[in-house]
C-alpha cells in the first residue's frame, strides 16, 4: 500500500473518529442540557440595563390575535397594574414589583421572545403585555419539549366503522362535520430543527398549533429569571403571580364563544366548540375529542375522553339497574315476608321490644309495613344477579378503557411520553442546591434535598395525613353518638299524641338516618375544604420533581382522605350498625353510656340506600353550585361593576374579565367522578338506581364542564398527558374492593341469606312444620322471644302494658325457659356458615372471571399496534436517512482504498 493511500485511509479513519466523537459529544451535551436549568442560560447580569417592552396604542381591532403589525401572533398575555399610579404609602413595594417585572420581561426578550405592551381601554391602571414566540424560538423549544410533529401522511387504511350501515341515523349524534372538519392524519416524530426538511411543513404559521405555542410559551415563562442577587436566582411566572407582580397570565381564546369572528385569520375554534359541544342543545351528541385536544391540549382532551367513555358504559349499568329496580318494585306486594309484616293477624299481633332504655316504648311490628315494602324493592333475588353483573361490568369498563386510551395515545402522539421528557417543575428547580450522581445517566445533577432530607419530608407528610384521618374517625364517632342520642329522642317523641299522624310514615330509624345523613354530609363538605389546603401544603413541602409527580402525590393524599370521609358512614351502616347490640336484657353500650343502634326488622339495607341517595344527590347539587353558579355570578358582578361601555374591547381584555383557571386544573373534576365511581361500585347492590343517577349527572357534567371552560374561564394553559395518571390504579383498587363489599353487603346487611337458609332448610322437616319449601313463617322464625321480667333496672321501660309478658327482637336466640335461654340457636350458626360460604364462592367466581376477562382483552388493539410499528419504522427511515447515506459514503471510500492496495500488491507479485 502506498504512503498516499495509507495517509488517505488514516484521514478517513480520523474523520470518522472525529465525527463519532462529535456525535457522542452532542449526546453528552444533550444529556447535560436536560440536567441544566434554562434560567441559568439567559440570566442578565446584576445591575445591567434592561430592555423594556414597546408600548403601543390599541388598534381598534377587538378580535385581533396579533401584534399591531398584524403579522406576529400573540402566544401569551401578561397583565399588571402600573406601579406609578398606585398609592404612595406602598411605594417601596411597588418599586420592587416594577424592578422585578422589568427584569423578567428583559429576560424573556433575551431568551428570544418578543413583547408588546398596550394600555387597557377600560381601566387606565392596567397594562397588557403581549408575548410572541418567533420561528427560531418555537423550533428550539419544540425540540426541548420533544413535541411530535407530522413527517408524512398516514397511508394505512383505517378500519371501517361497524355502524357505517346506519350512518343516516348515527350522523345526527355526531358533531356537524361541515363545521368541525376532520384533520388529515399524519405519522409523527419528535421535532429536530436540524432535520427540518424531513417534516411536513406547508405553512410555518400553522405548523405549530396554538396549544403547542401556548405550552412552549408557558414553559419559558416558568423559567425566566426575575431577580438575580449573587448566586441566588429567582425565576418563574408563578412566583410573580403569587407576589402580585402580575395580575394574570394566560393564553388567548381565539374569539368570542357566541359570535363568529370577522377576522379572516381567526380559526373560530372556540365558537365552533361551543356550538357543537358546550351548548346545551348538543347534550346528545358525541364529543369532538380531536378538536378539544387541539384547542385545550392533551390533558383536557383525555379527561373528556375518559368522562365520555365512563358515561357511555354507565348507560349499560343503568339499564340493568333499572330492570332490577322494576323487578323489586313488582314483587313488593307479593313478597311473603313483607305481607306477614303488614298482616294485622301476624305483624299486628307481634309486640317488639323497646330499642332504647327507659323512655322507649313497646311497638307493633306492622308499624314498619311501609318500610318493609320499600325494602323489598332493593332487597330481593335480583340484587345477587346485579352484584355479579356490576363486578363484570367494572372489569369490562377498565379493560376497554385501556384499549381506547391506547388508541388516543397513538392518535395524540403521547405513546412515548416518558418521564425524562417531562420537564422539572420550576419550584423544584429553584430549590436544587445539593449535588448527586444520576444513577441512570451517570451525570452529576442538582437535587433539592439529600436522602435523609427526603425521608424527613415524606415522614412529616405521612404523619400529617394520619392525623387528619384520625380526625375524620373522631367525627364519625361523634355522628354515631348523635345517631344514638337522636334515636332515643325520636323514639320518645314520635309516639306522642301530637306526632301520632306521622307515625305511619316516619319511624325513629328513618328519622335518625335522614338527619344523621344530612349532618354527615355537611361535616364531609367542611372537612374537605380544610383538608384540601393541608394536602396541598404537604405536597408542596415534599417538593415532587415533575408536574405529574406532584399531581400523583396530591391525588393519593386527597383520595385517601375522601375515601374515608365519604364512605365511612356507608361502611358503618353496612357492616357495623346492628351487628353488636346484644339482646334486650343485656344490651351493648358505646362509651359505656349510649346503647348501640339496632336495625329495622328487615335489616339496615334501606338505611344504607337512604345514605347513598342523600350523599350522591347532595354532592351533585353542591358541585354544580361551585362549578357553574359561582363563576357565572362572579362574571356578572364584574361586568356590572364595570358598567356599560361603547368602546371596542380587545380580545386580551375580554379574556381578562373571565374567571382565572384553577391551580389544580382537572384535579377536582377527576376526584368528583372517582368518588362517584366508588358509590356506583362499592355499594351498588343496596341502591340499583345509583348507575342511573350517575348517568344523568354525567350527561349534565360533560356539558357543564364544557360550558364552564369555554365560556366562563380564561383559556387553560395546554399540558401534555399520556393517561389519566394516578386515577387509573385507584379505579382498579376500587374495582377489587367493590367485589368484597357487595358480597358482604348481601351477606351481612341484607336479609337475603337468612331468608334463603329458612326457605331451603328451616321451613321444612326437621326444623319446620311445612311439607314444601316456603317463606311462610319466616318473620316469626327470625324474631326471638324475650321475657320482660328479665329487663335490668337501667333498661326496663317506664311504661309497660298489663297484657304483655314477652316481646320480640331481631336475632336467633333460644326462648326464655330453654336450658340455653338467650344463647344462639342452630339457625344462627347455619346462617353464619351460609354467609361465609356465599362470600367465598362469589368472590372466587367473580375474581376468576375478572382475571380471565383481563387476560383475554388486550390493552392495545392489533390495528393500533400496527400503526405504532409503522410510525417507528418511518421515523427511523426518514429522520436517520442522512446519517445512513453518510456512513455508506464513508464505507465506500474505505472499500475503494482497500481494493486499490490489493491491486498494487498483485502487480508487484506478477513483476517478481
């Protein structure tokens, strides 16, 4: 090989090594870049002169979404009050605000953003700063945030809809396609500005959607510094809003919701969404999810997708629940045991023992005739079928939702939305002072606390949550004490001469249950307000890294609290009330003073139904007042105080007059629906109409939420989201617990098992007198006998009729005079064995069915998997095509050099 050839080969090798080093350097540089915080890159030196935003006059174009030049689009709005026009006594604070604001705006301009300020046309103190992101800045931060953008039209044929043959009917249930046109489908890839030519860019102004621009703008605003003192840097629009340096910060709506904009450049998406989605007249239509996602971002889109899917699935559960209710209603007049209660010769001759000490009186069983008929509606054989159905329904709901969610993940480009792609929260970045080595990348990074410090923070948070849970339990005990005291009072008062007309319709148990439920609901609402602030403080103290981590941590705390707060009273009625009461001669007391409550002769199921109906109904009304009525009233008051105006009001000032978005975003919406999901699944056998109530509520909830965010609130800052977050495992946990709770409600709360045991065993020989299985005589067999002479002095009624020597009570105990008097009978142990067997069999059968369904139904459909693979293939081919050509060229050069050397060697051998 010649020296020239060797030198050429070395040059090629050195060039390849240099390029490899450069590539590795770019990779390392990118890793370091993700660890560094953007505010440290563009900080202005302390004491340096700052650039101020240009102040211009309003151009009398109220629907304009651009700067005064009509070219640069407004991506964000900042609002502040002019410090020079404020009171003199707070001048120092206002000067500090002005200094921070000017530094912040100068930092934004140094980071490449363009600003333009305009005075308010209504309030001379207000100024609006319009923020614009130029093309280069958009490209830079699209790459930083790993935003996926189109590279090639989607050429995979979509599967035809199974409802296409009924399109003439189904089209009326979908938004008008002439107004909300369907966007073209593309394969997408993470943006890389160095490979811009491979992306499908037809119009630079429309390449990045308004939601993408708003998301990138907020990312920069959250990291721009506003004060630098030595090594201490303070940054972020959130801190400035909390410190009242700025009054508001928000992206713009693209026009009015009820009037179409006259501007040619206005897309009118808000107007179209209102007409086809948020307007009450569209309540029966499917949601335009792609347009919701395009306007508000993926996080809002995934919430409405989940809520819509949940509502559709509720329709099936509601239909079965209504069928179960109708079946129960049709059997209330033919139920044998209910007829025996109402029969004057049976229930009218049974004298029941007093249910409280001293002041309570004896009463006739047929006084509970109406409540026994009501109980037949909910406590019948249909409830067992409904319980099994709901267990299967909740499994199908969760499995099909995962499939639907996977489809949305692909369609909305969130399939590879990994944790490392989500930026750290500004509050986290501001506290980073400790150094550590990243266990994954091996790069040194800054964290806000040591391992010991994190343990201390988490421990404090856990013990605070435990304290509040104990506080809830204390309130539960207080309500139980109220129930015991109230029952004592109602038992004495409802049997007085003045309230005798109400005796037939209102029993002491019913009056106690209704009043206790209302008081419990009020306590629940008060504790919710208090604990929410505590939960936010704890989560802020723990300092999670990303927004998702923050929301997941807060979600877990709030749901744990809400679970105990909302469901504790239901668990008490279902599994505690009437279970440990003793018998009339030896009752059980709470705190040594209050006698434990007893259930009606038919059980506590009707009280559980009442509790569920009050909490679900009251919660729905309260939430609608909070979500709809209050924002509407606030906006009306604001407009009234402003007074009429003939001036043209710009778009940014119209949006400022709307309500600010909640800091927790969709947290309360998810929490409301998940709590409802718990009511629908955990206690559904006691109230088959719960799915119907939830369905009706959700039909309103979808449109109310849509109306609220479209008309009453400023535009929400778009956020990326792959799924519903921590709510998904919470739903799975509720579904697992629901199987056990419903089986236990049937076994221990309702009278289903005792009736079945009587029908199959104790109504016939050797225990009964009937020749065939029957329910006749069940009431008599389920009530034990007590001799009134065995009352203790503390519990003996003050008034006892002369003709009464015994009374009956609800239990399975031997009669007085029996060698084992007041001990449990064989019937009791048969019932206990049947209850345990029922729970074990039902749980195993249902859990096995749930497991089989989960295994059979794949999380991702075959069609979506194909499209994901196709997109990954195109990404590799298109985005790495240049590198492949470069490698091929290098290898060809090496091969040519090797062939040349081989030819020279052969020639020398021939010459020799």
